[in-house]
C-alpha cells in the first residue's frame, strides 16, 4: 500500500483501498465521535439515520441482515481481517487515534457505521409472529441487548417497545445482543398502553409478568393461553405500570425459591421465553 506512513503498522496480503487516519479530529470520523457520550449519541444517531456496530462478528451480522454500511473504522493492524468488505470507505488508524476519536479503547479493533432501515409498524411485525415480547419502559441498553439475544435464541418472533424504551440499535445494545437485534423484528407500540389492544386484536394473549401473589405460574398456562403469547415485561425495579397490567389478559409469574421476588428483566425474559417455547424444542 504505497504511501503508508513510516511507523504505522504494515498490512500484509491483499486488502481493499484503505484510508489511513492520523488525526482523531479528522472530519471523516464524524460518525464515530465520542461514542461513550450517551446523550450526544442519542441526539446524533437516530436523527441522522445511523448506528454503530462494534466487533467483526457484529459488523458482519449487520451486513448479513441487509444494513447498508456508511464506513468502517479499523485498527490498522487488523485491516487484513476485513479484506472482503465492500461498498463503503475503510478508515484505518492506530489504537491511540481510535481511542482519542471514539472516547474509549476499541479493544475489538473493528467499528462500522451503518444506515438504519425504516422502522417497521407493529402490525407488520405481528403479522408473521407466533410469540412476541413487549417491553415497557426498559431504558437500560444492556438489558435491551440481552432481551433481544434471548428472544433470538429462545423462539420469540418479534419485540414491541413502549415509546420510552431504549434504542435497540445503540452501540451497547447491539454489542450485548451480539448482533441479534438484527435478527428479531421490532417496532414501537404507541400510544401506550392503549395500543396493547392492537396486539390482542391480532390474536395474541397478553401475559403480564408480575410477582403478584395471584399471578399464574408460567407452567400452568393453558394451551390456549400459550398458543399465541405476547409476554409483557417492565423495567427493572418498578416493573409494569398499573395501566399496562390493567390492559393485559393474564398476570403471570416465575415461581421462585428463598423468598426472591424478582429477577433482572433480561434473566426473567429468558426463563419465560424458554417456558413458552419449550414444546417446540428438539431434545
């Protein structure tokens, strides 16, 4: 690669055209600026129709899911790993430049900026689904990512989000999900919680997860209640609002030992997802 600066890591083997970035303030890195600043990124990414994928595995899953790349930003010594990537500029930089531009040590060494796809409507994701998850006020990005990973692994066909839920395409959500946010269709459900009637009209039974003593144990749901289940989960701590509970069909719980009354929302979701889908599993 002619013109590769002295002292920069050398690339061995065939690679696509790569632009070396030596200045962390280079305007070409605008998509990657201050990635740890949640408020800034929230104001920047959705309005500009982009999201950031971190790590080669996640980046490739985004590509397989059909997301269009805007650019790639790679640790210069890793460029040979991505020689097959096309259709977007590839920027390479030293770890120091990467850290100063993004605001954190990019230990995976691979970032990609992608165009968002138009958000699906709730009716679209419900149309082809048998089991769905509905999240109310889950605004922790780690929990959002973990729920999507569990949904992909355990037979949930779609996820519906109340208007106040965190962005599934925020970098931390994408990373925690290991890119499974790209595999599970999702939509915003609004107005909240009135739009839960839309789920019911699509033929689903809305099952509200709650530690209430009179809730039905997941294992005791009838075949009809399990047939097309929409599992409604609330945020860590407060759980579901009384309005969401009132709009649901059946309160359900995971029976627990030692007087533990609740689990992390992602853990509870995984247990409930498995229970709802266990009859489909080949053992």
